[in-house]
């Protein structure tokens, strides 16, 4: 069991990172400092943690910075006496990586390398530290109709996004072997839940359902993903950080394999129950569009290792988690509208400067 004193969370204004910070304060009752470093690209939203800032102002600190800035990272590590880093920072949308791969290489590979260098320079030979790197199941490639990804599955990335994440995973493990840096890595399946930027499948469909817009489904919609509630993901990450073996990788899966088209139909049905509108009025919005290049057919994670070695279990049933997610988005119009609008970008520039 590790003793974690002051934690640096990179990408903490994003979907999973902001939920992780919220989890540490509200569920764990973490007593130390948590420093949120975020570059505030299009999907970073410090407003997601406004209530945390107000309630935990003595412990919670926000730094508008790029993990690719070596001197700034080293200064932050020293100023807050950081002994633990959790690296959520990443460009993470496959479609965006297809049309703009340079940003993914810069953030996910160069950024992770620079952060590792800053950590190595600051920590030196200390042995009371940890660098936890958050990755994805997409590094493993695509599955057929059967089988699952294990921690030993060879990497076979198929998109610029997954290739950049695979490279960052290898860098982290290389620093462990070469420089004896204490590291753990987690590879998770598709996350869902509150505060997710509305470009990903579930929040996009919820927003379009709310507004009566078409529900775009790639190809035949038979692509299979394993869905994991963000709270379950973060409980697993926290467990790994505390009890995971140095130099080990742990897969985190939701054990909820569903076809994309099934997800869309289920969202239509849940929205009809919540609003009282006809389910057919929602399902008529489903629109099949051309499949994206290199679209992986199926992901499925085997998470026996984290369950057996660390005793992790999921707490959020998928149907309940999906309905609570819909209700959260419907109840948080102000957050959604600001994130999707130019007003949000103007607010970021006024408060944090233009990047």
C-alpha cells in the first residue's frame, strides 16, 4: 500500500480527469493537495470543477499549463511537492486524429515524453513516488467476434490516436526499465458518464435527441464497444495507484459489450421514458452515414487481473448508469450549451489567455 501525499492530475479539466478529481475529494476524502494541470484545448472545461474549487480551495489548485512545457512542469512539481502524477492528458477523439494527426503526436507522445523528463529531473532517485499513466484499449487493435484483450495482447493500433497512445505507453514503461521510475499503466474501455464533451457517441446522441436532430451512426452500427462508467474507471485507477505493482499494466473493462446501434436504440427508449414522448419519434432520427476509415470492429477487455490481484469490482449497472447519464445532461443545459458555444471559448480566453 502506497502513501500518496500530493497528486498532480494532468488533463484534469477533461471528462475523465475532472471526474477523477471529484472522486478523490467526494468519495475518497483525499487529505493532500491535488493540482490540476490542463492546457484547456477544446474539450477542457475548468467549469466542470467550479464547485470543487469552492469547497476544497485549500487543497485544490488549477494550473493552466501544457505538459509539453518542461520548465513549467518542473516548477509545478517542485512548488507543490508532488510525489504522484496521474497522466490523463491526451487528445482522445479518433475522428479528429484522422483529420489532424499532428496534434495527437504532439500531445500524446511529445507531451508524455516531456512530462516524464520533468518528473525524472525533479524526483531523481526518490523511491516514494509514482507515475500512473492512463491509456486505452484501442492500442490493442481490433477483435473478431470472439476473444478479448489481455494485458499481454500485442499492440496493434489502427488510428493515429491509438498509435500515439501506444507510443506513450511504451515510453512510460521504458522509463521504468531504464531509469527505475515507479510506474503503473491502465488501459480502459469506452467511458461514459457526466461532464463528457458532446462529441463522443453517448453525449452526442443525447444532445441530438434533446434537439430533434439526426442521430448519425457509422456504417451498419454493428461495431462493438465495452462500456465503463467513469466512476468505476476512477475507482479502479485509484486502486491501482494505491496497491498496483510497480511496472505493471492493468486492464479496466466495463464487461458491457454492446453494438453501437444497440446503444442508440436504448438511448431512444430511455429518452422516451424520461420525456413521455413517442419512442418512434426518436428512432426515426437514426441516420446511417459512411463508416470512418480504419474503424475497429470490436473491442472487449478482460479485466481478470485487476479483479483477482487487487479485488476491484464494478459498482454501476449499465442500464442504471446510462439513464443517470441522460438525466445529468438534461439537467445541465447551462454546462452543455457553454461547452458547445463560442461563448465558452471566449470565457477561456478571458480567464486563462488565448492558446
